[in-house]
């Protein structure tokens, strides 16, 4: 029974780890793009959006 469950559990954990890594990578790419956008403009609205996004990532 354990021999049948081990590959299933292993595959599930691997999928979850890869999904989490992909999510972190996507968050970092979005953060880089937002920072470049904020640096290219002079308004304060995008500054607030960047701050809110940075706070949400820090959680």
C-alpha cells in the first residue's frame, strides 16, 4: 500500500513546489516591471500601487 502511495505523494509535492516557484518568479517579474513604470512617470498614483504590491508580496 505504501509503495502505491509514495509516487503519488511525491508527484503531488513536486507539482506544488514547482507551482510555488513559478508564482514567486512571476511576482518578481511583475515587481521589476512596476518599478520601471514608476521610475518612468512623475505621478503619485503608480507609486501607491507599487507600495501596495510590495506590501502584499511581503506577507
